[in-house]
C-alpha cells in the first residue's frame, strides 16, 4: 500500500516516513499541494496523510479538494494542531476518512491508517463486484437450481428499495455476498458498503463501532469517532450475525433503527443517519425470540423482507458448476490453465453434503489445485473424508501409521486441523464462539486457525 505524506515541516515528514515505513508501507513525502498533485498524477496512492496547515496560503482542505477530482480517490487522514470541531466537520464533509489532532499517539495513528486502507480495499472490491455482478455472474449467480433463481429474483426486487433486509442461511452459504449484491444493484452502489461481525465484538466495542463515541467516553477514546451507521453516509451497513447481539445492545439498536438517529457513546446528542441496514444470521430468530435471547420488537423491525439462502446440500445440482467456477479462479491465479477434474473426483464432490457449504467447496477446490502434481484433479487430490477414508484419529494409538511414498506430516496435520475446524463450525451452527468451546480453544486461537486455513471471513481477519 502506497501512502503519501503532505506536510510543510521537514521534521514531521521525516518522522511520519520512518513510522509508516516501519509499519510496512511504501511512503512518499511532499511539502505542499502542488507536489502532492504531481505524485497523484504519476503514481497510484492508496492513502494521504496531510497536515491541515500547509504554509500560509494552502491547507489540507486543498489536498482534499484535489483528491475528490480523481476518478479513484485515495482515503485521506487530516492531522492538525489547530483543529476545532468546525474544521473537523468540514474535513469530513470534504471527504476525509478521519481527523486526528497533535500531539497524537503513534499506535493510534497506525490503527487509523490500517482502518483507512481496509476501507480503501473494500471500496475497490465493491467497484470490481459492481462491474461483474450481473444476474448469472459471480459465485452466487452460478447454478441452475430453482432455489437460487428464487433468491436472485428477490435480490432484484429488494435492491432498489429502502427496505431493511434480513438474510438467513447456514455458515458458508454466502450471506455477505448476497448483501453486497443488494448494495451493488441499488442506487447506493457507488457509496460505502460497511460490514460488521456482531459475533466478533464485545458489547462495548460493538456499540462504539456502530454508534461512534466522543473523546473521553472510555479509556483509550482519545478522539471523537463517528460510528459506521453515520460513516456509511447513504451507503449500506451490513450487520452480520445479528443474532449474537447482546440484549442490552438490542434495545439501543431498535431505537436507532426506529428513529434513524444514533447517540454516540458518551454523548447526549443524537445524530441522524441515512444508511440502509442489511442484517444476516445463521440462527432462527423466531426460536431465539421464544427462548428470550432476542427481542421480539427488534426481530419484527429487521424482518421486513427475509431472504432465505439454501445450504449447498439442497442445491446439489449446482455443485459441479460451482466447483468449475472455483477451479477457473485457480487456473487464473496459479497460471495453470490445464487444470481439470477427473469424472470420479467430480462425482465425489457432487455426492458430498458439504457442512461448510459453498465456502467449504471453495476451500477444497483451492487445496486440490494448489497441491496437485499434474493437471488432472483426481480422487487423491480430495481430502480423505470426501473419499470415504476414516479420520486420522480413528486409528488406535498403538497402531503404527503407514508412511508411504510422498507422505507429508505437515499436510496430514493441516488437513486434520481443517476438518475439525469445519466440523466444529457445523455442530455449532456457524457460531464461532461455540465452535471454539467445542474444540477447547480460546476465541483468539480459533480465529487464528481459521485464518491460517483460509476459512475466515474478511471481517474476522480485519
């Protein structure tokens, strides 16, 4: 990622160059708006960190205005020792990602940079999806099953509306992809799509993430920060795993959705927001309401339009098409255009129940393509469980394992770990905290192992 630093003070430029270079970024430093324009005209810049005051005649606002004219503008963070609430609002209005005052904490600035670049990546992904996501294209459009055709028909109908949508489906069925499709097929397509995993954040952090906070609201709140609902503008906020939201936060969320206003943590003032809300869950919220774990009034507020995503086992006829779709992606990424499935391998894939759904199929195809010695993916390319072989743990502890030619202990253990992660997710209904408990792992360790095997969601990794 390329960061452009704009500051008229040499010492600050040198300091930021060292700080950000050590954090792993490519850094270019300039002393004013004219030099910044030259860099922007000749190189791709992902983020600009600019001082608000640039000499006597220019300011960070001039940088913001120059950026806004670009076809693919980078994110901008404004730093100043002369800031007021009014200038902060003006900077945000002109398109700044965020605003931080001097003196600032180094770690806080690095975190701000990381989040701004994550938003930049998400925006690029949205543009890419918008260019390619048409009926029948993209992974969610692959297949001919009646169930998926019905899903796409409903997506087309609800996308242009302002209605709140609740997406229900098992873990790995593609709920976030459907939420993105709704966003990209609406008039909000060029605006932010901001996902938040409600299951991954504790109550206090979730409220701050959604509603924002004021300076001093809690330990570490050194700057005022808008929540996602406000920061999204007129874009879309995707509340993934809404069924995991604590009851106390559910009360506040209901009020926010009803009144279309948020009250930042630590503030008495309410701020209107205009974002569309799309929620998703792998739980049956009707049952959660009866069990007293989910508020009935919030359920009915979210359940304006419900979109049911079928598990892959209920659309088995789509498995060969999806497998070929994922294999084509591997052909392009690996540069191995001759990769293909043997008829036997494709038959085994088609007969498997896939407890991890589409995401599990994608991971299996990626693994097979990556480890294949030749161009043909045979039965031997598939994980042992798909071939009907017993799990490694089924062998008696005293039995001497067979170590044939080409055996790899690393691949063997990786495969066993992946299968137990998928099994735990399946038994836990996709709820990661429960899956971690089933495996006797901490949530942090469980998320690390998911990421290691490519099983995590993007928001998990963030």
